[in-house]
C-alpha cells in the first residue's frame, strides 16, 4: 500500500541484534546538545550522570525517530556502518 510501506519490510526486531553494536559503541553516545537545539526532541535523548546529553536507545541497539516511537513495529529499520551517523 502507498500509505503502508512497512508491510514490505521486516521490522527492526527481525534483525539479529547480536550482530549489531550496542548504542554505547556508537556516535549516539557523543554529546547531542546540537541535535536537541535543532529538533527539540527531548524524548530521543537521555541525560548521563556526567551531565551530557546522549541518544536514547531502545533495546540497546536502536534509536527511534519520533514518528516511530508509538508504533516501532511499523517503522522501516535503517542500518549504518562503522559507528553510525553523527548527529551534530
């Protein structure tokens, strides 16, 4: 369906997470203050005890876009290489 492209893809839970880096090993753990300044997306971030903002992970391996958080099974997973995309 034009309005339900997710029906043509597996969900993120179908991907073997043991083959993925954990969020702690990716660029999501770099300071995400610029991301917050641009997007205002507090729900996509977590505050570390040291006081810096980092990406919030679901299931230890996934960062979910705001539109995916209420129904993550309907979102199409995207994988990146290396340490992931740097979110300024």
